[in-house]
């Protein structure tokens, strides 16, 4: 979800995160590697990722993605 504060300020951003995926597909150990602009998107990312589910057969450690927030409301993932 696009943070309301960022939308109100007209700010787009990127957050690079590293996390683990359990064998059941849940996300654990979310670590923010970088954020632009700082302090705007990281809280929303951490909260939203707790609801993510992956289809996997085994644990995956240290998965890294960049999440891009655009003002039009789109949120994209880049590997």
C-alpha cells in the first residue's frame, strides 16, 4: 500500500529489502537495506510484507528485492 503521508507530500520512492521466506511461504526477518527518501516508506513495507505469501517448497534465505512506489498508486517489485 502507498503510504498516505507520502501520497500527501507527492513523494515517490524506493526501498531495498532483504528477507527470509519460510517453507510455508511466510516472510520473516525483514531488513531495510536502503530507502529513498529516508523514513517515508520503511514502516509501511515492514507492515505490508507480514501479509505476503510465497509458494515455495523450501526455505529461502536472504531474498533481496527493491520495491518502487509511484505516485499513480502503483507499487512495483524489482529484483
